[in-house]
């Protein structure tokens, strides 16, 4: 189910961010067209709600992780150059007290992703596992400021298949925008409402499944991992509200998703908001030089050196004081959201991880009110 949720959100985000773009339908269509033609845009996505309901023994820790992820935000800007057919997407993902920078630069079928995100990803992984693997700064510096080709990466992941279409490049974004224009025109006039200067398009699971099915037919490579039938069966509810302010030309998209519980997979509720602002500000987009591009093989070799596996002795597996204080701060903020039983179960799991000192365990108990 997680794959279905992530796949559908990724697809939906691709469709919406591509538009960082008489009746209400026509007015909405015009505003969307104006935004898609803009030279650049800023965006911010906030996860406003995330909850998981599970009956298994890990329910408490799952709930605690979900509570921590509620603060996640993704912000950035996109720019395109119609003359050179180049595009650039810069974003920052803020989660668990860390910030992950992601930069994608593309032209035609070539898109390159900056490797600057790797250090933050390793730090977040370490905070989840409780391991205090020492990050090799030399290995990190060797790939800092470098770029990896998405085509190279996909060929390594799927050597027997053709590379998937790249949603980052300007040519592909233009095709998606044209596709969305057709979908908007096909929707019922009743789906569009207007209040003051704001025009809103609202559609649910039925309409979204139809959009996904049409998208899968027109862009089969992009949507190969999205099973629309499985989504329709697994999703309890699905609602999207896209709004444009015709005066400020700002866009707001609100998404609410609820999934059904299946076997040992917990039910899930997700709510997020995406704000976009289009601009006519033009930007010179520069592709990475050959010396700045590394192969997927070189990237894998470098990342293999970044972390040193933790040893089996207690001395080397103990969490650092800095990481512990970060965990302690999160627990203090979130502890009021959980029952005593959930807190006791979470503390038992932390003890079993064997990464905390006796003194740190006492501090955890005090912070959790035990």
C-alpha cells in the first residue's frame, strides 16, 4: 500500500507542479495556462496531517515516527528557458531537524541531479537506525558539487529496459501541461466554483483515477509503477482542491487521502498543501560541465565509503550525545500525543536497541514522564 500511496502522490505532484500553472471552467483554464507559460515559479509543500493506525506490536513506534514526520516541508523554485529548452528545479526538504537540498538541471532528454543531498540523507538514516556510523568527510567532499545523470542512474536500475521519461526536463513538462489542459476541459462545469477572486476545482477518487488512467495511456513509461485499479480499491477517500487567485495569481492545492487497512498493513491518512506563485522573472540556466558529472558507479563507490559500519561493542554502538539530545527534544514535544502504554512500549524498543547509556535511558524516562 505504501508504494501505491507514494506512487499516486508522486504522479499527482508531477501533474500539479507542471502547472506552477465566460464560466468558471474557462476562467480556471486561463489562469492555469498563464501559470504554465510563466518563466519561473516558487512552491512550498507542507504535510499538514499524517496518521497510521496499526494493531501490531510496533504501533506505538509507528505512531511516534508519524508524529515526527508531520513537520515535513518541501520548498523551492522552478525555472525554464523556452529558447534553450533548459529547466532547473531547486528544492529543500526539511524533516526530522534536517534539511535535504535537491537540485535538478535538464535540457532535452538529459537531466542531472546534484549529489549535495547525500550527507543529509545519511544523517537522517543514522537517526532512524540509532547507529552512530562515522561519516567519512573525505568521501563526502569527493562528490560534493558533483552531478549524476538520471539516464545513467535509470539504466543501472533497469538495464534491460529503456530509460523512463524524465519529468524534470522542459520538453516533458510541456507535454504534461498539454495533457492536463485536456483533462481540465473534460471535467464537468460543476467541479468549478468561484468565491470572490478565487476559482477552485474540486475532484475526488473517481475523477483522479480517470486522470491517472488517461495519463498511463499517454505516458506509459512515467506511470508504469502506478496501478490505478489497486489505488481505487485501496483508497477509502481521495480529494483534491486546486485554487487560483485571479488577482495575485497564486495557486493552492489541498490533497486529502485515506487508505483502507489491508491484512497487516495499517490504514493511513495524509493531508498536504502545495502553494505556488508564478513569475515572469527569467533565469540563465547553466548545465553542469563534464568535469562536474560522475557516473553511477563512481557515486556508489563514494557512498560506500561515507559510512563505517558500527562495531558490535557497546562502546561503538552508543548514540552520540548530540544525536541523543535531538531525539530527546523530539520526544519531549511529542510525548503528550501518546498514551502511557504507547510510551512504555516505545521505551522498551529503545532499550532493546542497545544504543543508549544507562544515564540516557534515565533521561528518556524523565522526559516521557515514567
